[in-house]
């Protein structure tokens, strides 16, 4: 789906642009406000200065009284009725997203004599949805369009919702063009008898284009035609709280390629007039290539209130217990069945539920339908090809909204797993702020060293992935490679032997302090890919960098995949790491230094360019305090590795390692003979590994290159390492990549 520019600073109560604009800057449109001509009602606009490209939020409500064009670069919030008045037009370009609040008071309506042009595309539809962080059916009204075409309710009728006049004598009336539109969480309720539908078409004429439209999880009907003559092609209704697609009141349009699934009541409800089943003009339609996937409470088709003149061909149903419902007390509908006005050719009842009834009609004419084999809307019960990319809730939808991330988080912000985020710059959680990323969220980064996610000291991040739905931060390139973007940087207040108030190597944030128990949040089931953007040979991003992060932080089930530098690195601090995976790192796979005092358990490492694990104390002073001190257990390193399964350097530290499995390495433990502080720790028994297994050693294998007196710091013995030796551990299944 489309790419929306959403560059923002988020707080508890506001969304504002991070772009600072002077009131003296030129506005788009030759000096007028960049919102001029966008809407004409009562609205709150973000005045963006130079161009509208940095606008992040504009509130919609009121009346459109002149031809108006929205801007796909702007995130719109619908807070009330937004009505296109007769004689005016509203154009909504591809990719525009409108988020609604306000229940029954929030809807978009087009008066008779007005026009709407919704110009979505298959890859960039227009989306009208709920603004709620936990959206549900009925969050807002919906889209209402009124025209001048005939209905059997008469002319100059008042619409059930929005209180607009519709109906007339112009069959060819045009209310504009609607293509590639998705409406979600509509159906706000006034009463049991008065509810919004996803899209309501009142007396809309045949001059109107209505194609590629989806209603998703609406509280009432998905799409409803109230008379008129407009046709509907390529329609999708998923999860409606009432009927999925409904037509009545003398509708004389046609329908082709409708895909319906999961409605509460009828898949299709077709009727003539609830007050007079014989009212004219009589509902008359030809429908073809229809799929209804059950269960449906009132049949795949409910022919009622006089029904009408229906010819339906290639009607596929799946999982329904009632195919065609016709109330036997509906004398006008029954009369039309008997005189052949209802004809269904080639209806298939696939995957029928127990007790299927093709119809509950018990009249004389039982031949108004013929069974056969059909593909319905294109692929039977399977999502049709024409629905790919712009819909949601289908197997081939691909309809994940896309928004850009950049700027600062200063309040509590929660991302949305149904949105695919594009990281186009630095996205920094400021001290006192928090960022929550739910399971299944995907963030795609572009921009090299400029694109990274960082958490300041005093801020928190909550990455709430699961084993079946991890959070993924990856490259936005079509041909991703290591170094495409920065990575994740977290800064805390725990001690390091670099001191307090140190500046991080990347992101230029302050870290380090005295709070061993400092809490930077919780990171679980996270995968970072193609990180490691490079400033210079000495300054590169890692997959995940933890600077002075405290033991109150949870850091579990984290993978770095194909990073350009180190996979995961601990720069001091006391946070522990459990269930870590590093695959294909361009430098060391997992690295710790600067007085790290956390522990590690169950690490699986494969294919790093240099050391599997690099453990050190301080590159400037090998005896700096606090000394790196750790207990590691259940470790697997699968080679080749250029600098050993473990590189103990720069003073090393106090290491106790148990159950260390290696496979295919040519060097087990590397220790520079010139590193006096590291050697002293080996000689004082501050470094021990037991047991360590060297499976499938490479040609020329060396257990260690250490030449000092103490050669007993390694005890060789069999173990299973991270769980399954060289094979993928069970705990890594499902959420990792490259295993």
C-alpha cells in the first residue's frame, strides 16, 4: 500500500511536525496557506511553512463549498461531519489516509449535486479508518453519497443517516468516481433502526463509477445501495455486523465480482421496498461472479420485501448452512419467485456445513436456481487476484498501511502492527518518553547512517514480539544488504568503566551512571536485519547497541541478521541477554566490553566475519573498573570465524563460561600475547571455560593461541551448546531468519 509521509514528534496529547517553519516562509500556492483549497469547513490546520510535504495532521469537519483536493502527504483526522455541498467537489488522491473519531458525529457525506473523486490505486488505495489505537466496529460513521437518480421511495427523500436529500429523475446522474477505497470500523449506531453503513449510496446514478471498494469490520451493512442506478464492480465486504452487501428501494444497477466473507447476517440482502413490496421502479439487477464465504446467519442471499427482478450467474458459496432465504410470508417476493423473476444460474455450495439447505423457500417453483461449479469472484473461497494489494483481511491483501518514522518521541507512543513503518531518519525516544512496539510490527529503514532508532537514558522501549509474530526492523531496499541502515541504540544509567555521562559511539547520546538496576524497558522477540551503516572504519552501527543499560531491562529472544558490523554489543551496563542469535555479522557476532556485568544464556552464533564472541574490559585501560564480569552458559558458535570462537582482549575480565559448543572453527580461544592485562587474568584463574567442545574442527585447528603458563583455563568436553549443538536450537524456531 501507499507510502505516507508521517514525520513526527509524538507526545501524550499531540502530533506535531518536527519541521520548524517560519511564518515568513513561502507557502504552497504562491504565498497563501498550504491548507488553502484543501478543506473549507471548520478545521484545525498545521501551517507547514515552505511546502505541505511536512504537514502531519489536519482536522477535517464542516462543509466543502468549492472544488477541493486533499493531499496524500497529510495525515487527516475526521472529527465531525465533513459534507461536500451541492455544486462542489472533493478529490482524494491515491494513498490518502483519513482517521476518524467521534462515533455518529464523524462521517463524510456528498450532497445531491456534489461530486467526490476517490482516486486510489491497487498499490495505494484511499483508506478511511478509525483513529483508535484499538479500533472496533462502529468507531465512526462512514461514507454517504446522495444522488439524483430514481428510487421507489420517491424523489426528495431524506437519507437515513446524514439527513440529506436524495432521489430524482436523472438515471444517468453522476456523483463522481470512487476507485480503490477501503473503509474500516464504520457503522456508528444511533439506534437499532438507525446505523451507518460502510458506504451508503442513496439514489446514486449510473454516471458514477463505483469500483474496487472494500468495507472491513463495519458495525452494520458493509455496502448498501438505496435505489439509484449506479453499478458496483470489484466489491469486497469482510466482517460486517449486519448484511455484507445490501440493495433495495428500486436499485437498477448491476454487480460483478463481489467477494464477501464473515458477515453476521446475509451475505447479500436484496429487496424492493420495506413498506410496499410492489413499489416502482422495482429493484432489478444482474449480478455475476459472486463469492460468499460463511458462516452467514441469514443465507448467502436473502430475497425479501418484494425482492425484485434478479438474475445471478456464477454464484459460489462456501461454508453456508442456508443458501437462499425467502420468507414464505413475503407474498410479493414469493410471487416473483413463482413468475421467474428470480433466477440463479450455476450456484455452488462448497464445503457445506452440516444441515445445508439450498433454500428455505417452500413454494411451487423450486427450479429458480441451478447448481453447478463456478469460481465465483475469481477463485472460489480463496481471495481473488483483483483484491490483491489494496484490501485488508484477505490472504493476498498486502494491505498494510505504510507510514514514515522520523523525529522524536517525548510522551508514550504505541505503534500499530497493521501499519508498515518506513524509517527515513533518526527516531529517538526522549528521556521520560516510552515507545511500545507490538507483536508483528515491521519497520523498514532507508537512509544509511541517518536512519536508526534510539532510546535516550531515562526513556523506555517495549518491544512485545512473540515467537510466532516477532517485531522486525529491516532494510527498505528491494535488494537488501548489510549496512543499509543504522540499527537500534539503547542508552541507560548503569555503570560503565568509561565513566558516567559518556557519549555513545553512534547517535551521540549520553549514557552511563550509578544505577545498576536501571530499567530501559523490555525487548522480546526482535529481529534486526541489514544494519551496520558506516561512518568510518572506527565508527559503525551495530545491530543492537546497549550503552550502560541496566539490569532492570529485559533483553531476550533477539536476533541480528546480516549486519555490517557487530551483531549485538554491550557497552558496560548490567543488563543480561538470553536467547540471542547473531547470523552473518560483518565483524564480531556478539561483543561486550567497558565493564559489562550482565550474564548470558543460550546464545546461537553463526557465520560472523571475525570473532564469534568478543569479550573485553577497556580498550584504553585493561584494568579499568568496574571490570567486565560475566557468567555465560549454553553457547554455540558455528564457524568459520576469523578471530576465534571467543576473542578475550583488552584486559578481558572475569569470565566463567559453561557448555560452550563450537563447530567448524580454526581457532577456539584467541588471546593476544601482548595483552598483559588479559594474560594476567588467565594466570589468576579469572577466566575459565568448562566444558568446551570443538566439533568438526577446520583444517589447522588451534584450541587457543595463548602461550602463557596456564593452559588449563579450557576444559574440553561434550555439550549441546545453545540447545542442539550446531543445529538450530528449538527456542529459535519461528521468529528468526537464516536458520
